């Protein structure tokens, strides 16, 4: 059956939701003798995207285990994972195809320990606002097709990578991010891109260059995505919205996130200053998103007449929300839509995963995708601000 994959947000490096991570020393092998160390222990507990590259170091679990400098790490299937020795007990790893492969540590011809890695082909990707993702799981942090960046520092993006079932994959260098400009324009004169850890990139406009450029997300065997980026200054911001993403009436909490605009274009990567009335407690005074808890102290008539507002401010522009006004139709949990590929991700068979089912579809050991949404929200905009909803 042909399946059209719909992109949900899943960046397992940033969230690791539902995953059991190993301790700081690494991940212990099946025989309990060797510790396998990679840039993230999620290599061994999640599904890794084909095309990923990383290193694995092997160290004895304790003093009772001896490993010589001649110990080797071998792959059970080079069509899934290829291993190359770098130096003693350190190895380069390349995910070459989908499937489940056993890595075995041998020393002097004797097998010492082993561990499994699972891999799948990516079929859909998107760029994600790293700061917003880390601050709230009530908001879809995927980037819109057009956005703006302040010209005085880097902004961190993550790559969301999915398999054919919509399950999250760990992308370790399989995807890349590049800057492009107009014909004959040197991209480095507009902005720089720097890798910043697993599935993460820093994009920084060149100070004073201004103008606009494109950011392209490239993943092998997946159609690329291109984002249009406007470069702006702090003083260009003309609107701020304190959006409400979710409300929990039982807990009397409201989850808010900040949005700033320049000529109706979302500015990405900002941290907001949050303030409130005495009746409302915030879990943070700064950041992309906050949770507000509203107190209720009834008077002799059983009513609490105190105001309950929350304000978000950045670079001198602000917005205030009255949390006592409920409008169920005004939930805002996403920015405008991202770039669209010429055709949706479709697979006819199980070739992408190398098996009859996807582990992420069958409740395997991949991390859960980030669930975005809520039943209803409370909100009121400052007079004169236009209502804004994500555009289809």
C-alpha cells in the first residue's frame, strides 16, 4: 500500500522524550564488558538516519576487563554500517543502509562484547527552532517558509528527520544546511553556517550585510527544502505577540510563547522578557516560552476580581494578554507553514526500513515524536494588533 508521510515534529537529539539514556560514561554492551562511547548515547537507543557519520570509542567496563590497543570493532553487515579504525580503540562509523546491525568488539581473535544499532532511510525533514523546541512541547517549532533573523548573532536550528512511518530518526551529519544567494553572490558574504552538535546548526548573518538569503536543508535521497531569510535589526521589530498555546483548567496553568514580527515576517530565535500581575506566577522571567499559573482567591461574593495578565517584551516592543478571557477558537500553536516539497514523501514497500515494519510505528525503541496541540486556550490581544493564525 502506498503511504503518504505527514511530517510531525521529531528531534530526538533535542528532546530525547521517552528515551532511556545511558550514564555519562557511555552505553554498556550486551555482555557487560565494554562501554561504547559516541557523541550521544541515543546512537544505541534510537534509530539512526542512513547517511549519518560519527565515531565510537570502546573502553573496558572495569578493571576486570582488558582491551589491548589492537582490539577491533566489527560490523555484522557493511551494507548497514561500515567501520574504519581511526586510532587505538577509536573508530569512524558510517550508516550505509537501513536495517539492524550488531557491532562486535574482538581482541586477539576473541569476541569480547557487542551492541546493536538500528538504521532507517529518512523520507522527510524540516528545520526546527531549537530554542523554542527546548522551551515548550506545546508549540510546533518548525520554521516557516519565510522568516527573519536579527543580524547581531547566531541562531540555532535543529534538523527534524523522519522515517516512512513518521517516526523520528537521529540525524548525525546525514543532513546539511547551506546558505545560497543570488547569481554571482558569494554566500559567505551573507551568512555563515556552523555545525553545532548532533542534528544542529548555527546560522549567523554577516553583520552589516543586510538584505536576504536562502537557507537550504539537504538530505541524501530526500528532496531539498529552501527557506527565505530576511536580515533585520533589533529596531525593525514592529509587533510582538504573547501567544497562548495551551490551557490546563484543572491546574490553572496557561502556556504562552513569544512571537516578534518585521513587516508580518516572523523573527526567529529570540528570548523574551515576561512580566505579570501579582495574581499570576511564571515559571521563568525570560525565554521563548513560559507557563503561567493563575491564583484564585474568592471574595465574599465568591469572585476573584484581580487582573491576570502576562506581557512579553523584546527590544522595546511588547504585548499583553488577559488570561481571564477565554476564546476556544484562538489557539496558536504554530507559525506559518514551512516550505513545501514538489511531491509528498511516498513509499510503496518496506525498502526504506529494511524490514516488514517500522520499529517507530510498532512501538519500538525510537523516541516518541513531539506531540503538538491543545484543546483550547485563553487569549486577548492588545488593541490594534491584527489577529494572526498560521497560514495553510
